[in-house]
C-alpha cells in the first residue's frame, strides 16, 4: 500500500507548474518513503521494474517522434540540421517533464510545447555544412544598424532565388545552407559571426583581402564551433565612411561584400546601387563559380547571367544562373543536405580531344575522352574570346559562354557547339576550356587555344609545346618539337632539371613528363595548356613529346 501511495504522490507532483517545485517534492518524498519500505527486497525489485517500464515508455515515445519527423523530412524536405534540432528539442522537453528537471525558471507545459512547434518552419534551409557568414568590423567603423536582421532576410532571399534557378536547370530545389541562430527560438535568424578587426577602415582597403582572412583565421582557431564549413565564407564589411575602396571580390572559396543601411530586401527592385546584386555575384565566386555570360538564345529568353554582368541587373531586370554554373553548385559542399564525402580533395585527370569545324551546320565539333581518378558528374565546354586582347584567366572571362553535359557511365567527350550562339566570330583568338566537375566538388580545366579567321574557327597551328619555369607561364620559356628528351637533353635545350611548372600543349600533341631520368619513375600526361602543373610541379627530369 505504501508503494502505491509513493507512486501516486510522485505523479501528482509532476502536475505542478514549477519544475523545481515538483522535483524537490518528489525527491523529498522518495527520501521519506525510502526509510519506510525500501528495506524490503521485494519492494526494491518492484521499483526497479517500474523504473524500467517508465524508461521503455520514454524510449518508445522518442522513437515515434523520430519516425514522424522522418516522414515530415521526406514529404516536406526539412533539412537534417532541422531534424536534429527537432529531436534535440523533443528530448529536452521530455526530460524537463520527466525525471531530470533542474531549472529554477518557470516552464509551463504550454511554453515547452511552443518552443518546439514554433520551430516547425524556420523560414530557410540549413544543412550539415553551411555558409559561414562573417561580419568583419574595423575598429573605427562600427556595425551598420540592424545588420543581423537585414542581412538574415537578404541571405534567405538569395537562398530562395538560387533554389528556384537550380530547379529550373534540372537539379531540383537545391540551394546553399545557412546556419541557424538559436538565440531566439520563436523567430530563428541566420547566424552571423561578428569579428572585431584590429585595424582601422583605411587599413582594410581594396587590397587587404589576405590581411582580413588572416584575422578571421586567428579568430577561428579560438572559436571553431562557430564555423560550419571549412571552405565557404561570405565576409561583409560596413561601407567605409571615408569613401575609400574596400574588398569586394571573390577570394578562393571566400568572398567579400559591403554593407550599408540600404542593403536589404526591400531595396532590391528599386536600388540604383549594384551592391546587393554584387553581393550575390561575389557569393557565386565564393561558391566556386567563374564568370560566364548568356548565350544569344538565353539572353533573349532569360536575360543576363548572374555570373556575367548580373551584379548590375539582379532584382531589376531578368537575371539567371546558367546551366554550367548550376552543375558546379550541384556538387558544392554546402548544397548537400547531408553528406559524409570529403569535398574538394585532390583529383587527377587527362583530357584527350579532337576539335574540328563543320561548315554545313556551322558547329564546332568536339570528340574525345577523359581519364579521371575520381567520379566525374558533368563536363563543361567553355568558349572564352580574347576580346580586345584582354588576355585570359581571372577577370578576363566575362565574355565566356558555355555548355554543360552530364556524364552517363562512360568517359566520352562529345559536343557540337553552334557558332551562331557566339557574339564574337571575326578574327579573334579563343580559348576552348574543357572543365570536369567531380562528384567531390573539385574542378579541373584543360585549355585548348584556337582562332576565328574570317568568321570561321581554325584549329590548325604551327606552334609546338612550350615549357615554363614558373606557374602562370612565367620565367623562362622553351619550345620543343616531337621527340624524347633526357635530363641532359633538356639541359642542353635550356630547361633545368626539376624546374618545369607550366606547359602549353597545342591541339594534336601529347606530352608525358617523367620524374626520373631516361623516362623512368612516375609520369604525368599533359594534352592542353596548364598554367601550373600542381601535382607535378618542379618534378620533370625527362620528357616525351608525341603527335596524337
């Protein structure tokens, strides 16, 4: 009878509004009754059985909750981050109403349930790896008012725009993940990491990107848990009050942008500034995208490419994400809701193509194959004109247009490119870039130069392979014809042992580098222009040059 009274008293205690009150009363009651009947061995056994039953019931409830949320994930596409948050919150509520309540604050059942249900729709998508949003503040230029709310809303707007463009390009409603600020459960916002800079705004000028990155890395060493992704950072600085220049560009897998009081969703359609569109454009660079503009047909129906001149049109005129940019984003680390893959690891590939021109249907015809040590999901064919001798490379590719083709089981390369889609076709040099998109998000680029002559592409050339001392085609340059070259042969030709960093291999040639003399040791095949042979830099001791 005493056992029944004890159980009844404990459950009555649980009906109290104050968690600490019923916990204390329950404990005191247990202690009091312990003296009276816990001496009995049989009664002890009964209590153990009751406790086990209670634990089993709690476990069953948790399993049911997990099953319900999994169903919601499947049909409503809630992110794994939110799934984990819901599970954690549910378990917390059970604990608070169960055996382990210890807070001194009042917590009613209604408030606890609201803490869970209010998070049912947070209004944006969060993944296991998300964009690090960093607000970097010079010591003499403070944060712009309400920056957390404004930028949170703007980033959610960007996220939804990207989601719709990914879906239009056939990749489903995928988008980049944003971290959740849990400080306000009833109205979650995007988490923004605020870092106080050591210097003044004049010291963080346009060329200060590396200085800022270094300070962020120092902060990260001591606050690593605040960062989600190891790679992708959006770094925002308050706009300078002295009208000086500041970083506003992509920097590897990071990017810089500017904040002022007009950087908000409400200004997107009416702003006369390019700062909002510029933030999204630079974010594209931070997500591994390069410049590329619309084809002629796309410009008529879709408008301006975001990664072309879209920084000046976003929100005010039709602006879109190209299919080749979407293919790269599809394999971006922070576009995956959940993945155990190690993104952006090292990859190796060899591209071997033949290129010609079909005058009947006015198409550039590409045929060949590639070899790769890891899975490739897509191949991008980019045509980049050298307009007014602007050169090639970063910030010289605004006029490039491209085509994307998915890899389906084989390693064949085949594409017909209609020259009617090109804006520039009169006596101008071009780079054909074949870009492999790997499943782990890595990209490799092989460059094949050619020329337009009299409105037609020409792929014949009298050039021979050229070898460069430094990356970026710097240092000495040595041209070699077909043949086999030992270390001594290379020395006689002007190439120092273990000193080649860049190579230009024209169409029709195949170059094999060896790290041992007399064509021994490890080898590397090159069939295109490579401004830096990262995985074989300064290793060539002998070289074989062949015609394909």
